[in-house]
């Protein structure tokens, strides 16, 4: 089992305005976040450079994001984004951090580390790992936002409002030589 996010075909690949940079926070404090986390933009981040000269200067390219407060969020009121973490394998040996090679599964941004955000649009398709869900989804059914969580909850019916994903297919994803990671092909049914 793993947390993962792999884009298949998303509107954000063609519209640069729908790809933003964000900093994940929990109760106003920077926190680590995995790829495939479903978040809401809450505000613009303070500029790390200009705020030293003028207090409160905003960074127009970076947003503060957090888990949804409730399970129902209308896109007209707040943008729903999915985190798209890009990293390489890293590890610490004798106090030195080594980074090498591309990594595709279980990607996590450290607290305070900027992360790529993709705004969700109708019919966007992507792959999520089994651990991106609070409850196991069923192919042909739906998944929706979870209150106070970045993970999704399976639903047998299409919610009346809010974000809903259709679970299109069950997959097994590989990294390296073994194909052992359960995952799901998802399509945005409604925003």
C-alpha cells in the first residue's frame, strides 16, 4: 500500500494558471504533506524576501493550503487542489543527506517545503494510491473529500454537491522491478 499521485490527463497540464505553488499547513503551522493530498487554498503566503523590508508583503506565486474543514466544498467558493510532489530519492548517511535518482511513489514534501498544486477540473484523470483513501474505494463508485483530512472517502452514490471522483479502474503500479502497489485510476466527476 502506498500514497501516490500520477497525472494521466489533466487540464492543468495545458493551463499554467491552474498549477500553483503551495505551502501545506495544519492550524497555521508548516507540516509535511504527501503527493495526492486534497487541499484548499486559504491565503497567499508571506514573501520570504520582501517581508523583511515591509511586514506582510505577500508572495503572489505561493499559496497557503490546508485540509478541507468540511467534506462538502463548492469550487465556486474555494479552489480544490491536489498536491503533486516532485522529488528524488534521499537518505542520510553519517549525518550527510544524499539525493539521487527519480522517485515516483510515496513522495512527501517536508514541512515548509513548497509543493506543486494542481487545480481540479471536470474530467481530469489521474492515479491515486490505496493509502490516499480513508476507506477503500470500489470501481464504478465515487470518492469525495473528507472533513479535516487530505484523504478521500469512498461513496457508493454521487454526492449532491462538492468534489466527487469516479473510480474508473483498479491498478497495480510498479516502481523498479516489482508491481505490487495497489492504485486506482480516478476521473473528476464533479467539482
